[in-house]
């Protein structure tokens, strides 16, 4: 059952077409990956879905309601969370302080479970500036998931991570989405990680959908291989 949907989304900056007629549908418990070369429109797409970019045409719906004009703050309050390429942690705060502060603000009732799943218990009383970057990324993911959002839009959660950290991060994303019935959109440059993690994948190229479907279907698509995957397919 689709809970969050974008239909015919286009974003223009003056005469520049950054995104053209893109569709996507997210379902609870499933991870939908978005990949594509640099300049494909991935960040513009997630900005349009999260309300940070004004869509020129198209509709965004949540539980069947048109939320195209709703602000990012409204979306967060009503169950649509978003992470960014750069971490959003407060370096001067302990992990515990900022997680508990955000949990109180967003009505999170099971913070301990989230902390346990992400392996954050050993660093809860450490200042964020003193913990490893990979762990900061896990704190950032926790911040996005606090408050039991129904939809989470993840913009390159593995940015800056080494391979084994990326594997763990994407496993966390998959596990938490399954356990909490969260519908997730994952924009990521770790192509193999996306194919390993996601239930469906959309490939963007020059702001348009090149292909969309199950991982095996997308991986074998000749247009995707030619434009993006190449020998990696």
C-alpha cells in the first residue's frame, strides 16, 4: 500500500530544468533507492519531496492527502523525516543530550530500542565532536528516525564512510524500516549498497527517469548499463 507518492514532479530554476516529470511511490517497510550520475537530479528530487525545493509541477501526497505546498517543518511534525548529505549532529552536545532533546520534542516512546539497534549505547555520554565520523552518521540517522516517522528521506547516509561502515549503515536502514514499518527513500552513491539494500530502484539521468523497478530488472536494463553502470553491472 502506497503511503507517500510523488507524481509528475518537475523542478525548474529559471530556464534550467533540474527535474522533469518524475514519479515515485513509497510503501511501509520497503526501501526505494534512487541512483544516477552526478547532475542527475537526485538531490533536487529529494528536496522537492521534502518541501525544501518548490516543485514547478506535479503533486506530492501523504496518506492520500495533497501536501505539495506544505513546509518541511509541517512534514516533519506529521511523520515525514529527512536526513542530509552533511551530518546534522551538534558537536558540542553529548549523544544522549541531543537524542533525548529531539525525542522529547517529537514524542519518541522507544528511544532505547533505536539506540540499541544503531549500536550507540557505548557513546551516549560522549560529546559528538569526540566520536568517530561513522558513529556521527549513526547519530544522524537516529535523529531522523526519532518520533516514529512513517516516511524517511535519506540523502546519502553513507557519504564519507569506508566500505564496512557503509555496509553496516545500509543494513541498519533496511532493518529499521522493516521493524518500524517505515517507508524509505534512499539516495546514495554506493551503487552496490543500493542494489543490496533496496526493494525497488529508480535511476535518474539529466533530471528524468531512465528506469525504475526491482533491483535485478534495473541492473539488466540496457539503457542503465550504457548510461550509468557500465562494466559495474
